[in-house]
C-alpha cells in the first residue's frame, strides 16, 4: 500500500526517534513493539562524520544514532528549553560553588562498539576537543562555551566542568546532539579519525555505507539503556532533490523524511 501523504519530521533529531518509542504522548502509553527497519530520507550526505566539526542536521540524522552524549534534551518533552536528561551520566548534577561547578558521574556499564569500556576519560577527551580543540581540529561549537574555565576528570567515573561565571547557557550548550562521545584511545592516535570513520557507544552499531547513497545501522545488543532501541535497525537514504525524496516515500522505499 502506497503512502498517501508526504511525511516530514524536522522538530526532533532522528537519533531521538530511533532510540525511544517512535512517538510520544498517547502512543507512548501503549506497549511498544520491537523489531523492524526504519528507512528514511535526508536531504544530503554529510561533509564528514565528525559531529564536533559539522553543523548540518544531514549529519545528525544518519550518524548520531551510533553515538552517546553526556546529556540530551528530554525526548518526552523536546519543546522545553530547560528539560535535560542524562544519557551517559547517572543523574543530572546540582550546580555547586555558586553555579560555577558541575560534577557528572558517568555510568559504569557502557561499552564502545569495539568492546572497550567507556569511562569519564573518554568524556573528558571529547569535551576538551570540543571546547579546547587542538590547532589542526575544527570545532563548530567552541564559541558556545565562553563560560568554561576547565574540564577535568579526577577518576574513571567523574567529569567536572568549572565555569568562569554562572551561566544559563551552559546546560543547553552541553546538550547539543552534535557532542558525540569519542574514544580517547582513538583520539590519542588520530584526532581526525572520526571524520571518515564511525565507532561509538550508541543504540545502533554501524552497518553499511554506500557513498552518496545511504548509511545503515543495526541494533546494539549491548546498549546500556535497558530494552532500547525498539528497532532492529535503520537505513538513511540520501536524496538531494525534493522530487527524489517524494518519490522514495510515495514508492514505499522510505517511511519519512528527516530534515
């Protein structure tokens, strides 16, 4: 049966829709069913796979499902500018030192897709790259953190952000979906590896890539959020023109467009 309506989703990154029940509200109250492959179209292929470098949602929709972030917008309340929840942290921290210190405890049960453990050191390395990037690394969101004095990790389970001054912009900046957590071991070898390669700890494991055409992912059986994701996998199809995107959906080659 062919789709009778053009389906476009732009309010939420695909990563949120892929990792949680597909729709919130009334649908979320029903028992979700597992399984299936979600195929969707995006307007273009991202220039690189590096979330720290890129600014286009053409990267977020096909690539963010492979990664974890420290905190994120609450997927059950995406319209709120102040509602954030943990992804890799164990609980949202209460600001200390007059709003200038935020201490995050990191989950102990997270593994990268290569089997190595994710620790606070990986979170530290990722945010140092974002906020204080090496000279030859482009960080699209360095300017979002003028309030940061330092980021440290006193042990394998703790990351501390010290601010120069209290700032209401800190948490929204921290929760950017582009802030993928990378492996410190990989970054220590090559700061540019993630521009052309994918290896995270998110709900989906990298499957296949056909340059200029598509990227696919399969369910991560070791994902740390119990019971998620519901999908067996996804395929992001790159279609530069609206006519191609409409054709893909009307021809049942894709279920929706993310943009």
